[in-house]
C-alpha cells in the first residue's frame, strides 16, 4: 500500500508535479493500492489533487501490454 504521507516523508518532493511523478513511478514498480491520507502541502497543489494523483497512479499501464499487435 502506497501512502501519500510516507512518499512525501521518504522522498521530500518540492512540488505537486514531483509528487505525481513519484506516484506514477511507484505504480510502475508494482504498488497496487494508493491511500491519500494527507493533502500535499505544496503551493502548486491543485484543487482536484486527489483526482490528479489517482490518474497518475492508475494510468501507468505499459502501452505495449495494453495494445496487442
């Protein structure tokens, strides 16, 4: 389970964009569940931050796997 608070503490991203990138990376590495337990404390955090992180987490399917030839 990937907790947003742990990801922030372990990696100390300085922007929301960096956090979203970390979420995407962890999903690619095999994390299956995302828990949004804290609101990211960045000035660039959008109002719909939960939706944006969910999209970053769930849109990591490798295109080669998703579209067979």
